[in-house]
C-alpha cells in the first residue's frame, strides 16, 4: 500500500481525543456522565476571542442576547469547566445554538460531539452536515475532515474528486497536509479535474464562502496532527485491501503499521519513529516489545516479526518460523501477511524444506503445513489430515497449535464443536505461559455466557488486553458496549472499538460498524451508499 493508505486513506472519525467533563448542575448532565470522555488534553478548536476576558455574567448576558461568538465561548467554558462549574448539557445547548447560526468553529465542535455521542445521541450523518457547514464557511480543519469523509463510503458515497477538492482547499487555506496525501488522491482523479482546480473553475467552488476566513489565524494550534487526535481519524477501507497484492511490501509500511495498534507512542518506545528500514531493529529491548505485542495478538507485530525471520534480521534466517508468524498474523486478519506468506511459499525449495521438517517432527513446520491448508495456500491435503497434523503439533505443546486447535473446537470449524474441549486446551496453553490463550479464554467466556456474573471483570480484562494491542479484544469490546455485556450499553463506545478493530483488518468489526451506520442512515439521496 502507499503511504497515504497507511496514514490517511483508511481514515474515519471516532473519539480518540478526550477531555474531562464533570457534569454537575443538571440531571441531564449527570446522566451524561456514563459516556463522557475520561482523558485530558482537549483538542477542541478555540478561536482567539475577546470574550475570554469578559466576566461570567457578561458572557452569559451576551449569549442570551443571541451572540453566536458568546454562545460558543460559553459552551466551551461549560464543557471544560473553565471559570465555572462544568455542565455538559448546558454546554451542548450553547454550542449547538452557535452552530445553528453558522458559526464555523461551533459547527465543527458540535460535529465532534455528534460523532462521538458526547452529550448528544451518536449521529455521524448530522455530524457530517455540521462539518460540511464549517467547511463551506472556509474553516480549513473542517475542509480537511470533510475531504476525508468522502473516502470511506460509510456516511456519504465515496467521491475521490470531492475528497481531493476539500483536502487541497484545506491546504491552500493554511492547513498542514502532507504531500503523499494529495499525491495519492491525485492518482485517483481525472487530470482534467486537477487542472480545473488550478484554474479555479471547479463546480465545487460555489459551496465555499471566501468571506469567512476568521479561523485561519489559529491554525498553529490545530494542524493536521491535532485534528487527527481530536477526531480520531481512523478507518479501514476494505475495498482497497486488494491493492496490497500489487506491490512489494516496504519496510517502512511494516513499521508504520504498528501505529494501528492504538498504543500511544509505540514507535517512540521501539525507537523506530523515523525508521525506514527493518535493519534499525537490532536490540533485545525492541524485540521483547515486538514479541509481547505479538503474544497479545497484534497482527502488525506478528507480520513484522515474520519478515525479520524471513530476511535474517536480528534472528537467524528461518523460513519456517517466518511462515509460522505470517500464518498467526493471517489468523488475526492482517492485510499484509497473506501476500507475504504467498511470496514466501513460492520460494525455491520451500516446500521440500517444509516436508523435511515435518518428517523430523518439527512442530513449527506442522503448524505451517496446517495453516497453508487452512487458509487456502495448499489444497493438496484434506481437512481431516490437516487437523491431524495440527493435533500432533498441539500434543508437542506447540502453543500456536494449541490455540488454533482450541479455536477449531470452539467454533466448530474444521472439527465438531465442543466448547468444553476448547477451554481445556486454552487453559493448558495458559498454564504454559501463553497470554494469547488467556485472551481467547476471556473472549470465549464473554460470548459463551453473556449473562455471566463475571462479565464485568471480563470486560475490564478486555480493556487491558486491547490497550496492549489485542485486536480481537477491541472487536469483543464493541459487542460488549453494543449489547450491554458486563457494562452499560453505549453505542458510541461500540462504534469506537469496532473502528479500532476494523482499521486493523477485522472484517467482523467492519460488518458490525456498517450495520450501526445503516440502522441510523437517513433515507435521503445524500447518504445512500452502495
């Protein structure tokens, strides 16, 4: 995939930026406590207003008189508890009032609230309208977001030309947009369309006001990075996954993929923030972190480790072990591992090497032989034979084989469904020190008994696993918040976790996410998608 695909092409809004909201003054705001953000460091857009110097009574007086700037400033103060007791319900009221008067900053911020379900019902379609409103008034941040929303095919139909137009416009208005973003979009639109933008003759210009540019002065405090943090721009476009089979996977792509785990500063921790080559992985500390990520079920880390073994970087070169890690990554729905695994199996003498290792009772090779059959890379062996080989590897206490065998019994896939046997196998692997097995047990218990008295404890464990890179924990948390398993029902948080998992390739999470959008989709042409 291209650099744009890695960073932005799979983008969509969800609330990764958070701030403390202490609603204290109304019964409405008390009820809202259940779904307020819990972290600090706000990224709301804050224009430089003289109203910040006014006394509280003066600000309230002007807000009541209908002044949109005062209403927005009062709403932000109430939201964040600056100079007055925080009151979420009142904050939302004032911000919306200002937004409905076409104040661009207020429309942008109200879109944030709608997109995250903070103080209002989650409604991405209404959020889009407010972002589009702010974009049409000349707000660069909103223009960038609007452009991104035209790429994902969830709220509105995908439209590359509109995406290019709005993101290019944001850049022209001073918003920091990296060149690879526009370059990638440019490859998807007609050259004549780009020429029309340069000549100022596009049909989209009519929706943009050139008069309201008051927001430009604050761009230093709201560049692309802060917008992405504030809006949680992340989404995966499954239609583009096929692109991964058309080019060689670059080292920098494998490195940058680690950021999909949603682990803060993961590249800094690994000392890979500006790395372009896997050869910059050379220390045991780096390997230990990657191995831990892999053990928690990170497809990104598993894929990268596989590549290290394939190339003989840090580890001694071992094609069988490389294939094992790729197969484990495929199980967690990595979108790069399938291509890398296929290329590996096409190497000269790979099959003969694999057969020799199986004959020598190498459990890694047995697991690989099973995996190649299970995921359609080898059609020479029948299902029963593949399962027998997997069972043999599990009997040798090969942990990946034990986890896979347990999964077959749990789902009834490749074997007769037997959840009791599945848990027995996973618990044995857990006793051997497998964190991955522990995660499988927790996820299995959540779905096995949705009214389990321990479900609250299990949800807490899932949150911990998700924070350490587990993609299936993210997907499971989406279900928990959607159905109220072990926690209160919260559609906005369900959407958040489904997006996190979908961003990493989890198709189950993507289907759940799409269903949530479709349930709310207004029956009007603007929002009809294929």
